[in-house]
């Protein structure tokens, strides 16, 4: 039988510490947040509300209102987008922005200045005892028209490492149907891409303004459109930008021409979603890939010596112990450099969330703190009770042991260092900071 598995708490000490902070309103972090709000004295406070951090988002809203009740608190982000009515009904949340916020937030501020708040697409709020929903907003078609993120205005900018300024998103959306992911609900419709020239201009700006040499492309799948990624790689090389970079990708979007271009333009790490070593599970969760596809793509990356970080998951609905172990064996056989393990989590907006609801596991909950992909309270598997707790503990231990192997750590660092000594040091310093 399947069930909502609990444990093992001992291997989630950071997660437990995170949850305990909510019980201690006097913890220094909340005092620091209060001081920052008091010193900045904002008219508007925007909060990125993810599912697992809703409770902390609400606490920040409480603090803001206690500092100055006139502060307008606006919630956005994945959880606010996928559960806007519930978020809008929360205490001290004035408005919720669904999806892309650039135009919605601008219109909200202009409307409040006119003291007239008509139905604004993308905006949800409570008023006169009811939730007012302005309906969906049409997606921004030309995302080249958006300005670069205003990194210069970051609070305590001096505390950011150079690597921290190098995060760039070059597209919005995902065409795939994975049941454990809510991307298709966050970004409905076709994928929208920034032009290669616009991406290169941002790289140049960040390098010039902050000295960054190590860049992090954070698209859901950077290599989704072959011609575009080839042009970006070609421009990096032809314009002699002198950078290194990493990205998230899918194995079935890679071929030899793309991987060669990635390598020649400075790619020093690619994160690939393996998820499961079982073709049955991959099909069940609508991954759209087979283990053969994944192996072929990772072998190509290894051929060109690009370090590979593999995303793997445990706790899929109906997953057996042997199927879960096959994922470890599969990743090990591919000699990936690191594994990133997540416990399957029923985030709102995903098909797996609806499956959990059908099993009666997820009901109307007020505290979403457990909805986190490293939470000991997640997982829907054929294992139960102590057997599941012991199995998960051993699983995490094997992943940790694999990731600590000196050979792979050294191999990855040397590869980055040879590609860009300064970029390698940026990454090391960012890791040390935390």
C-alpha cells in the first residue's frame, strides 16, 4: 500500500532548525529583518512566497505591518501564483501578483496613486469580505523588452560574491509535462526566448559592472532550442568574453554539435535531470525521456569532459525499493560528478499534488512548511514506517559518500581552473560564503 512517509529526522537537521525558527519570534533573523524594514522605510514590500516558505513570508508581512501599517505588502512567486485566493486571504497580505509581475506591479502602483483600483489582470486581493480576482494576465511576448535585473540596487550589495551577480535567465517557460513539476502552470503557453544578442549584452554588463567571470544560466532547460544555444555559444567565443558558465539541461536536447559548442564557449558544469533509473517510473511521471536517452546525453557531456551534476529523486508514487536503488546505480554507472537528491514533494500545481489529494494525504493545510524537497515528511512509496525511514537514511548516506569522493571533486575543480582560474576562484569563494 502507499502512504505519506515520515522520517528520518536525524538526517534533516538543517530542515528541522529552519522549522524551529518559527517558534522563536525573538530569533536574531527576525530582528534583522525588522531593522532592515525600519531603516529602508518602504512604501511597498514584495515577498517571494514559495510553498515551503509561506510561513516565513507571512511572518515577514507581520513584521512589516508592525513597523508601519501603511506599508503595502505584495506577495508573488510560485505559491502565490498557484494558490492566489488563499494567499490573498492571509493576514497582512494586501495584494497577490500571479505569474509575471513586471506589468501587474507597475499598474498596481499607478492605480493606488490615482486612488482607484480597477480589476487589474494578474492581481488578486481581498476586499469587502470577498476575494477580488483581476483574471489572468497575457504573458509578455517580447521578453527582450524587459530591462536587466537591477543588481545595482540590491541591499548590502557588497556582501554578494561576483558569482552571485552572474545568475541569468534567458527564457521563460517549459514545454514538458513532468507530473512532479509546476512549471507549466507557472508559465502557461509556449516557451519565450530572449535573443542571443540580448543575453550577450547582459553578460557584458555584469562582467563590466561586477567583474563576474562565472555565469549561471538558470533556465529550466538552457539547451531547448538548438540554433539559439549555438548562437549564444558562438558569440561568447567570437567576442572573446573570457567567461565560464553552467546551465540546467535535458539529456534529450543534447547532440554532439551542441555539447562541443558548450565546451568551446566555456561550459564548466551541466546539471541534468535523471530523476529515476527506472523506465517504468520515467514513463509514469511523464518525463518524456528513457534511460537510454539520458545515458546518451550524459555520455556526450563526459566525452567533452564537462562535469555533470545529476538531479535524482526518491519517493515516486508506487516506486519500489529496487526501482529507487536502480536510480543510484544508474547515476553511479554514468560516473556523474555529483548527485542532487530530492524527495518527491506534492507541490501545489503539480499532477502529483492531485494524486496525493486522491489518496487523502493532502487536505486543506494551513502550514506548508513540510512541502519541501528535502523534508522528511515527503514521499509516496510502497515502503512504510521504519523500513522507509531506514531506507531513506541509507539512501542519503550513499549520496553523501558518493559526492565526497576526492577524485570527482578534484576533477571538477581542475577542469574549471584550467578553463578560467578567476572563474574557479569566484565559485570557491561563493561556496565558502555559504
